C-alpha cells in the first residue's frame, strides 16, 4: 500500500477507501464478495419488510400505508448505494422511519455500514438520529399493543446492538489491516537490510582486492621495470627477477581466486577454492600481525630496504581484527613506497600494550628532487580505505609529510586490556 503514487494509509483510511466518492483516486471497485454481500443485505431488508407487512395492525390512514410501501421500496433500493455514500444514504432513510415500518431493516443496515466504515465521531450522531425517531414514530403510528416504554426500549436495544456490532467489525478489520501493513513493512525492512548487507559485503571485498592485489602487482611491476631498464643485467639477475615475477603473478592470481571464493563459498565450507582451510565463518584465511615479518621479507626480496622494529612481546595476543587492520596498514604503506618513492628506505615500527593500544608507523624519505615516481598505476583510494579500516575498529590514522623531510603513516588502534 505504499509507493510514490500511493501514500501510506492508516487502517481506518484503508477501511474508508471502499466508500470514497466516485471521483476519488482511492475508490476501490467492488469485488465478487462485495456483490454477494450487497445482494444478501438487499434480500435481508426485503424479507424484513415482508415480515412487517404481514402485521395485521391497522394503519392510521391510507396515505401512511402508501408512503410506508414507497419508503420500503426506496430503502431497499438505496442499499446498493450505501458503499459509496454511507452517511448520506443513512441520513436520507432515517427520517422515513418516522412513519414507515417497511424501511426499518434498511435503516439498520445503513447505520451498521456507517459504523463500520466511518469513525465513531461520525457514526454516533447518525445512530443518535435514528434513536431520536423512536418518539416521533410512537406519535405518528401509535400502537395500543406496544406501550411507549417498550417501544423506546426496543429502539435503544436495536441501536446499541448495531453500534456495538459495527464497532467490533471495524476494530477487527483495522487489526487485520494493521497486521498486513506491519507484515509488508517487515518484508520491506528485511529486503532493505539484505541490500545493505550485500553492499557492505561488496565494499569489504573491494577493499580486500585493493589491499591484496595492489601489493602483489606492485612487486611484479617493480621487477618487470628492473628488467626493462637494465637489459644488460646478468643471466643470474634476469633469472632471479623472472622468478620473482612468476611468484608474484602466481600469488596475485591465488589471492584473487581466494577473494572471489568468498562470493561463491557457502558459509561453513571447509576449504576455499585455493585449497586453504577456511575460517570459522567460511571465509578465506585472513592475515594476522604475526605474518608481518613475512610481508617485510617479501618486500626486501623485491628490492625495498625495510627495517622492521617490532616491539611487541607477543603478536598473537593482539585481537584478530586489530592485528589484521595493522597488517593491512603496513602492507599499503609498503605498496605506496614502491609507487611513489622507489628505492627509499622504509622503517616500520609496531608497539603497544593491552589497555594502551597498538601503534603502527611507516616512515620513508620523500623522493629526491628530479627522481620520478614509479609508473605503477593507482586508484588513489588506498589511504582512504586505510582510514576507513582504522575508524571501523575504533582507531585513527594520520598521514602526511613531516618536518624531517619524510612521509609518515601513523595509526593508533584500540587494544583492550
């Protein structure tokens, strides 16, 4: 019931839209059930009129009999309009009950329709008007066999019955419509949550692909560039560089296969497509801070002078999420050095304690004047991604040139006691 062309309706509005004006955009066409209900009520009003017509009580005058018959016919016929104009039909038929017995059934049905499809503030005056016709009926069509107190009691009982039954039906319909609306809203919210989870998963996969592949491909580009600019290299150097290129390309393909495997592998699968055992949630194995020495060694083999100052007593004690974030920060820092300051010496410092937090710092001298940076392409999103990673775990990241003439990448990550 919601959408750009159909505003969200309250349950009472949904009930009342069946009785809207002909020109209203919310008018609902009658269903087969509506036609059957209208036909049944029409026949019920006709049966009540026939039963009343068999009453042998004499009429006050012939014109009252003719008016009673005409009012009964008009009342039964007007029931077909009660869905479109419930209040108008009820107000038109109620005065006829002053002198007509045959219209009594139709009046009660129209009052019930008003109670079901209109709020109490509208239904109560309509039913009150019907109750006010009882004394007038006693004056116009006095019956010696029916004392006025009994007539008044009968009118009150019928009016209260119609009002109470109609309010019960209206409340039940509102409850059903409210439950349906709540179910539709729950489905919509579930669909929205699924879309948000899918978007977060895609963003996470994109970060993983950037962090992993940028590192691998930068190593490959460095060694390929060395072969290009040193054609006179010895066969041993060429063979060693070719081996690193082959190994880096193989690792890049393996990492790419692992990341794509996250999309394909169901939760709880024992192994990813690369043959490595999966984590507890079915995801591919994630790097930890204890793997930092391997990362540094790999960069050294690629020709980057890296000094690792690891001041942690037990890297395994660092929480997995924090350790993985620290690993990615160092990885991206080394990748940026190969891109923007090739040949520079890098210092990686890792220190911290539980309760004080984990500090990660990557420093490298700025490239000398006239030294062109590497032509390794980049998207310029690496540092933004690192800032987002640090923020997600409750930390912070800073980067930029320092007064000492070098570039500093500094991060603080929380390490609970």
